[in-house]
């Protein structure tokens, strides 16, 4: 096992060095023109490196996952901006075909989103009825939106891509609602609700991240304005969206405690993931052993805990009788067998779960 981890770590750092050399050599050839005047062949070599080789290396050796639209699309956009930044003005005629291709792809995505918006507007009265009805079944916002989308738009009959895009838009809408209209959502008044943010250090981390992002937005905008006004404003819009998402995520954390009611466990961790588990599907609840680092690398689990200035191990672990689907941000999904928990009141949660007939590891 140690050898496998060592090989993975080695390949990870080799990939980082390769990416650094790939980007550095292209900057030297294009931006600084170390090899002389840039000809069309060199331009297309850079396009191949940035648009094909770089994504393959990132997904294969760094992320170690299948390409997804939510990651691949921003990577392609950033790659295009990078190419325009390093290629000299006199050689940018060779990028015409690339620009047209990206514009066609973006237009297709925009048209698809417009189609979804038109469909949603037509079905809004029905969607609103399902959304309001789901409040009795789901106390958290994200599961209510997902349920209303599923019942209104017939997601299962429209394919996986449509379902993922619906989840992507649901996350976007939730981020805007939590960040800009916080009064629309309150902490659900459930007797068995368990917060997980009050005793954590995440608020301090959140303030640091907001402060750093505000500085970064200004600095990056000023820097890019020297090279491209378009790139500067695109980067600023993306940064503002990231800041909006960060604020919305924190508001969602505050207003989405773990809730146990009607033989179901409702979990929503900010905007990051959510799931609903029937208590009969919980195999056991156990105290997590101190010093066990398994939770960091467990690919069949999620952790309901918040990052602090130092890593905080989980307090409890829910072992499930059968794997359940956890909905991640931007329409992604994951099958998990266990959920690690770090709560403000783990003892009270323990007693509440026990009353549902779930046994502990020692069988008490």
C-alpha cells in the first residue's frame, strides 16, 4: 500500500514538473520569442500543447478522474486566454479557426441553457407548486430544488447531460439566493437539528478567503488590463462568481443543519453536497478512532465537517447498509458507503440516532 501511495505521489509531482516545463517553454517561444519570429507551425504547436496535451495530463495524473464538462469547459476557456496572452499580435491570425470553434461551442452551450430557461419559464407554475410541496418532505433548499426539477422537467427521461446541467443551474440559483437574498431561507425549526459550524474555525477561514479574494480580484484585473481588456473583465466576472459562491456556501452552511425527522436523516453541507438517508439504511453509528487517517483517502465516503486552520478529524462515522447517492455541486453525483461527521453536539446526535434503533459499533 505504501508503495502504491509513493508511486501516485511521484507521478503527481512528475506531472506538475511536466506542466511547468510545457507552459514555460511555450511562453519562452511565443511571448519572449527565444527561437525568433513565431511562424504558424509554432502557433499550432502551442494550441496542441495547451488544448490537448495539458488537459490529458491534468485529468490523467493530477485529478485522476474522467473528464467532466464542469471542469473541462473552464480549462478550455483559460487555455484560450493563455494562448491569446502569449501569442504575439502578428501571429494571431492563425488563431482564427480556434476562436471560431470555441465561439461555436460556447454558442451551443448558451443556446442549450436558453432552451432550458424557456422550458423552465413555461413550466414555472408547475415547478413552483412542486417546490412548495417539497418543503414538507425536504427541509433543506437544495434537495427541494432537485425534487422540483425532477418532478417538473422529467430529468430521468431527458438523459444524463440534461440532468447534470439541471443540477449545475440548481447550484447556481442556490448560490445567488443564499448570498444575495438570505432572508428567503431560515434555519429549519426541527427539534432534532444539529449544526456543524458554530464550534469550528471555518468562520475565520471564510473571512480570510473573502479578504484574499477581494485583493486578488483587484490585482488580477489591473494586471490583465495591461494586456487585454477582454481577458481582464472575463477574469473579474469569474472571480466575482467565485466570491458569490463562497458567500452563498457559508450562508448555506449556517442555515442547513443536519436534521433527523420522520425516520430520515437530511444532510446538506453548504452548497457542496446533499443527501437524504432513511434511518433503516444506516447499518451502524460509531465513534471515529483518533489518529486514523482513513477519512482523508476514503473515496467511498463524504465528510460533513468544516476546514479550520488545522485539519479536524471526524468525530463519528455512519456506516450504511447500502450505498446511497450524494449530490455534489454543479450536477455531479457520488455513491458512498459511509459518512464522516464533525458536529457541534455529537453526543446529542448520538442519542437521537440511537432512539431510531441504530446500533453503535459495540452494539449498545
